[in-house]
């Protein structure tokens, strides 16, 4: 199992952004990341400075969104939808995207459900509840 460090993740996104800006060849994973980076120009300045990105701290108290967490969650959801894991996420995402008229906005809604599942798991000490996660996405898709 691949478990990159926080710095590995930050370097990956910064390097991908740099390669994208220079029109250099991208790996398949970098290509996916580059698509999400392009959707978030508000992160480009932070992604352009690797040293600052490695040193940055993103706390709730600061009120700053962690661009690396946000982009990582986009990649996670993209992969989940591609392989339909948990089973049903592909359909729920498609319904949500249709309801919202935007696959990107659907991802942000799914991201909230994913974040809630992770937070609940960390708080309770139990394994992540994939059923609750999928139910959350389905509710958002159908309300």
C-alpha cells in the first residue's frame, strides 16, 4: 500500500503544476491532478512555490483551505467514481452532477460527505463507514 507523506503529496501537486505550466509530459496520475489544478486557479500561486508549500500550515483557525487536501480529495473521488467503489458511488455522483448541472460542484458535495465520513471515523476510532458515506451522497443527489 502506498502511503505518501504530507511533503510527498505537496511536492506531487507542485511538480505537476510546474510541468503543466511548462507543457511537459505528464504521467497518467499527473494528468488527472492537472485537470483538477486547472479547475482551481485560486491555488496556482501556492502550487508555484514548492518551498513555501512544504512549510505551510493549514489550520481551521487560520480559515485557509488546504489546497493539497482539497486536490487530493478530488483525486480520491475521481478514482472512486471510475471504479465504482464504494459500489453505487458512480451512479450517485452522476445523479448529483445532473441535479447540480456541474460535475465539479458534484465533486465538492461528495467531498463534504467524504470529509464527514473521515472525521466521524477518526472521532469514533471505528473504520470508515462506506454505507453512511454513500447514503450522504445519495441524499444530496435526490433532495
